[in-house]
């Protein structure tokens, strides 16, 4: 098993055995020729992993998943790949801008906020789903009303974490001053650990994770797209080969595999960062007034104006 930053050696399929790719053999032959030409100058790619909201139990689990994913991608492109885990959004963004990362497994919430020139290849699967519900968990509270003015933690997504909590997850139902403060934790495991140690009153984390003792779920929250696999600057042939090969990828409990996905996996989260202004229904009565309805039972009179009011005084005579 390769570690982060260590090149994963490629192994060829024995002759006569079927490939694990979910692509026709003719297409694979075509891709192999094109990929060889595309990788002639740089036959090693880096597979980054920046998914702080994904509930990996430890940093070691992230490293193992990145290495396993790099092995699969290296085989798909007919070259080699190395995995690298990023703990901070700034480090990941800098690596992408420098061209040091060509493929990455990234939180959809991060991409929705950061943007960038990427192509979505697939969506990570956890528990058979690519979208996962979230939850508001707390110590010493039974309902959200008990958390007014309290300290809340959320996994860092590279910015706009307050909007993520209040708009994406709570749909603008509570004001921006409802909680005392919303602070970030490096990842989901760190947020829960800090909550368990009493360093915060509540946390917003994905559902389906093991909670510390004395921590309970206060409110179930909507589902959000999980991590997605994206490519930065690869050729269409390379992207097709990678997406096809990942159909049979088997990971761990956090990222069990991948399903096809499009840009909407991120765009749907982007739209939720801004909550539409809610207005009451505009009721326009169907009114039909007739002249008779306006004058019936009413007396109209025009006050007479003296004629002298309209007379113009003669100009004064010069002396």
C-alpha cells in the first residue's frame, strides 16, 4: 500500500483476463493510444484529496483512501499516480493553481464556494448514496430553541461556513444572530471530538457518524451532495478512461465507490448558499366596477363660483 506522495506502481492485466474497465475493448484500445500520446511529457499525475466534511475516522483513513484511489487512476490512464491529502483549503487551492494536482476528490460544498476550472467525473458513494443528510448535534440540549446564543462548530469548507449552516442546511429559517458564534473545525472528526470535550455547545455534521457520549441529535437537516471526483486540465480521453475505470472501485466505509455525476452535483449546492427572499402571496382581487355602482345612492353637486372670480382687473392708468 502506497503512502501519500508516494508513486503508486502500475500493474498490467495478465493476457487473456478480462479488464475491470466498464468500457468496450475497442474504445479501450483507442483510449490507450491517445492516452500514451497525452502522457508522453508527464506520465505521473497527482490525485488530491480535500474533503473535510467526509466523516473519515482518522487522517490515516484519508491517506489510505487517497493511495488506493491513486492506484486505480494510475492503471486507468496507463501511467502512474500518487495520492496527496490536503488538510487546509488554502494549500489545496494553491496546489491546483500551480498545476500540482490534476485529479482530486473534493467536497461539493467547497467547490460550490470556491469555483474554478474543473470537470466533474463522478460522485463518491457512502451508504449507497451520493447525497447525505446532515444533523445538528449538541450536549445538554433537546431542541434548537435551547441553542440560541450558543457556540456551534462546523467542518471547514474553505469559506462561508456560516452561510453553509444557515442557508444551505437551515434554509434561512433562523437569523444570522441566532447562534452566539459559528466556528470551523478542521474536519468532521475534529468537530465531534471538540464537542465531546466540551469546547463547544453544538456541531453541524453529516448524519450516520458515531457521536461522543452525552451528545445527541437535536435536529435532522437536509441532504447535501458529498465529495465529487474532479479533473483539472486533463484531456477528454483521459477523463473518459478514469470515469469508466472507477465504476468498479471499492473503497471504504466513507467512500465506498463512485457513481456517474454531472456539474449539477455542485451547482445544486451553489444555489442553496443564497436563500431566496421570502414574500407573502400577492392577492389581486377580481374587481369589476360599473358606473352605476359608483353613483348609486350618492348626490353630486358642483359649487357655483361667482363670475367676478374670473374677471381680470384693468391695468392701472398712467398719470
